[in-house]
C-alpha cells in the first residue's frame, strides 16, 4: 500500500467496523450492509468460520437462519445418553430437534451475502487496539505491511471468547471468569446413527462428553468442563475406544473457551459486544451459534437506528442489551442454575435421576413433549422441576437443591411455543 492510499484510508470515516467474522459478526455485517451503511469486518483467521465447534444447531436456529441444503450433514430426531454406570438411554422425537452442519460453510455463507452487499472483509488481520473518542473509533490492526489504522463511527466486538479488546471499548469482559473449556477431535467410525452424550466422573465430574456423527463415517468426539482438563479428554478417548465407539483418531485435540455468563455491559459509547464476546451461550451445553446470530441481528438493528439518528451515545445503544435480555436472560439464568446442580451431583445421583427421567411418563412430559426445544433448554429445566413426579426426585436427591429448585419454580411454568 502506498503512503498516499494509506493516508486516504486512515482519513475515511467508515460507518461500522466489526471485529470477528464468526456467526455473530457476519450476520451483523450482513444486516448493516443491507441497510446501506459502510462496514468492514476484521478477522485474524485466513478462513472464515474455521473455529473449534461441533456445528450442532437446534430447530429454532434452523428455521430462523436456515443453512443451505449442502451445509447440512444430517438432521437428528434422537440422541443417546450414556449414564455414569454405562447404561444407554434413547431420547426420541417425532421431528428433527438438531442439525449437524458444516460450520465453516454455514458461517461463511453470511459473510458471502454481506460481501455481495458491499461489506469489506480484511482477513489475516488481527486488531490490536481500539480507541474510542467523542467523535470516532480508531481501530489498529496488524498486517503483513505493518500496522493499519482505520476510523469508524461505531465498532462491534464479535471476537468470540476472551478478548482484551472488550476492555478497551469500555465493555464487560467477565467471560474469562465464567467459562467451560471445550476440547474436541475428529474420529473415524463404522457409522453412528445418532449423537451420544456421556456423563460421569470417569469423564470428569461436572463434565460431559459427546460423540456426534458428521459425514463419511466421521464423528466429532469432545468434552466440555468447567474445571482444568487434567487429562479428561485422554480418559474419554481411551474409554470410548475401549468400548468400540470409534476406530481411529483422525485429528489432534483442539481446545477453546466457551463463556457461560453474559459479560455486561454489552454496550458503551460507539461500541457493542455480541456473541461469545458478550458471553451469550447456552450454559447447559455451551452451544452459542444461535445466540450469536440472534445477538448479531439485535445489535445491527440498534446500531442502524443510532446511525440514522446520528447519535452513537451509550444511551442510544442501550436498547440492544435490553432486547437480548428480554429474550435470553431467563434462559441463561435457568441454564446456569441447572449447570450448577449438575456439577454438584455424584455419579450415583446422576444415575438415579436419569433412570427416573427416562421412565416413559416423565421422559414424554419433560424431554419429548411438544414444544421442547434444543434451542430453549429453560423449558426443559423448568418442566423437570415442575413435574409432579420427577420434581420430587430432584428435590430428594440432595437437600441443598431445595433453594435452587425454588429459584427455578419461582419463574413459573415457561410457555411452550
Ligand atoms: C469444542 C466446542 C464445540 C462447540 N460446539 C458447538 C455446537 O455444536 N453448537 C453451537 O451452537 N455452539 C458450539 N460451540 C460454541 C460456538 O462455537 C460459539 O458459541 C460460536 O462460534 C460463537 O460465535 P461468535 O461469532 O460469537 O464467535 P467466534 O465464532 O468465536 O468468532 C470470533 C472470530 O473473531 C476472530 N477474532 C478474535 N479476536 C480477533 C482480533 N483481535 N482481531 C481479528 N479477529 C479476531 C476470531 O478469529 C474468530 O474468527 C462450541 C464451542 C467449542 C469450544
């Protein structure tokens, strides 16, 4: 880049810069570009969407943000749960509850549409600094040719888990305090029919493991834990190998953080945080694609209004946080209570509760009822605690649960769509 061109770029005031080309950043870019504003998206990766993930989305996400047919590896209306004592239970629905997708291609599809509408993507560029003043935001990134400065009216932080940029933008950055570690590898199998979830202290107390078939007899094997990994992933891979669940490990283990509590505030003067950067995931499973898309959509809506009014004060951007809270807060709170309870249970207690949950009547009421959704776990948690039979077992298991279960019940029955 010549000095003159560089100088022109630095002087130009873009409407919006988005840092992070994951699902959250790409959908925000798409909607902002669609509204006619100039938008640049930065990502230090060279391949959009290539972030550690299993790629499962639920039915609400599937309906609201549909993947292209080619991006769907499989749909799943059933799943197995393997209890700590090794007993396998089947959950079966009439209709698909979850879809295993090609995450890279799905996430990129939003970027492709944004680019068609004029968004500029700057890949292989890591943003190292943000400076917000009363008149603009200055964003500095590292490029092969040296540091690049760009100026914009507003910035969206969509950097995923654990970014120092949040603090620079005056946004909450508590995600690094409340998180799970997710670890995953690819394995070859003889063909698995459905996703399987593994529970028990042989995987790690409070952790859960998964084996999710994708395509061509491959599956993703992983676990999520709120503790240090301490060899848990090695134990899980050995355990599943010894039981014949897979043939061969096909890729090295990778790990990454998953925030489980919102990092507020998610708005400040000229800045918003979305997706994992804002701590918006399902605390039960750590799934965050859907909430990332929802928050990207809501952030774009608020920012477009603010840009139209020429007012990017934190007061003007606050409705974004009010809106995601309206939709997600209760869900995230219930999810965290349920996660806390799960992490406190011993193997024998998990075995007992699963055996009761999987009796025909309870399973049909709680897990297989109409309206139960892989995207809205709050409904499942709430109906488990409100269930006339299973609710009593839950309270019986440990007296300490009483207080937490009262918290859940106080939210009342959650409406089923
Ligand atoms: C093992 C594992 C399995 C998972 N499985 C699922 C699943 O099956 N279903 C589900 O819904 N969720 C799953 N998740 C969570 C899901 O991946 C995230 O919630 C989701 O990707 C968050 O999207 P995002 O757009 O907020 O951030 P990300 O997808 O993390 O994207 C952020 C982007 O920002 C870029 N970036 C960061 N810092 C900078 C910087 N300084 N400069 C430039 N670029 C930067 C990164 O390169 C990245 O591309 C899983 C997570 C893990 C760890």
